[in-house]
C-alpha cells in the first residue's frame, strides 16, 4: 500500500520547501484563506520549472463562494484548465455543483475535455453535496481521476466513517483526504484506506512588514517545511507498521 502526501502551496518558495521536506505532489493555488483561487500562468510556469510539472496540480477556481457557476465562469475555467496544462502542470483541480447540490455534469465534461489526458481532480465541492457517494459514482462516469474530500466535515479526522465508505465505493477514482489535517491525525486517516492525504502546512510570515489601508492585513502565508516533514514522517511510519 502506498499513500501520497500532497501539500497545497501558493508560491515557488513553498513548492520547493514542500518537495524538499517530503511532499510527493503539490496543489498550486492562490488565496488559500478563502479556499484557494486560480494562480497566475507565470506562477504555474515558475513552479513547474522549479520542481517539475509531474508534481504539480493546479487549482482552477474562478472566484470565492459557492460552487454553482454560470456559463461565463464555466468557459473561463475551461480556458484556465487548458492554459495550466499548456504551462506544464500534470493536472488540474476543479469542481462544480448544481443548485440542488449535485454534480454539474455539463461543466465537468467540458473541463474533462479541456484537460485532455491530464489528471482531473474534483475538489471539496463534494463536501457540500447532499450525497458524497452519489457524487463519487457520477464523477467516476465523467472520467474524474481523483477526489479531494474531508468526508463532509470541517476536519478529515472527524469524517473517517464517510471516508471509509468512499474508499469502499471508489472504483477507479482515487480518494484523497483533506481538510484540517495535522500530522497526528494521519495514522487514523490512512487507516481508512485513502490513497492520499492533503494539507496546507501554512504558517504566517511578514507580520512586521508595513501594511495598511488598501493593502490588507499584515503578514502573508508561507509553507512550513517542518509541518510538511512531520506529515511525511507520519505517512511513512504508518505505512511501515
């Protein structure tokens, strides 16, 4: 059994730190405090050049808020998916729901087509759905390769019952646990049979730097290599038992 460790990062320094500390792959995004948004093409290209595109999956999310998108937003995501793959990313992370909390199949088919043969990941929109198991079944038929989920809870460690059910029903879709994961949670989460664990390993730096009106709050996110290393050790140690 192998379990991958994925770290969400927001810059090239974070990408390098995560890989050096033991991450198997990355989810690249911006604005993690609001759930993550699409990074710039320049950032994608820079991270791909720094750590290799085979490690990089790009979050493509056009705005914050819910997961119900209009036609313009669906088209924008499709264009961003194509651009991210062209920039060298191995895959993209997307997700869309209907107002009644089901998979938006038309959007997902369009994004599957835009991604071509690259990896297509459905993000934690599944945790806002009425039936994660029904969503998983639908996604399998749409050609989705991986699903990121907390099991419908704020923290994955509290969603292990649902994670186990998703693992049992996964067919060919990989199940990746993500949501508030700490290193000490990893043994219990890995025990559910998931294929991967996902965390952000964020810390705050730059609190002393000038900031003020128009610039937002002081400080900015960085990737804490020590947190990544602790998570990597927890994954490896759990699998070695």
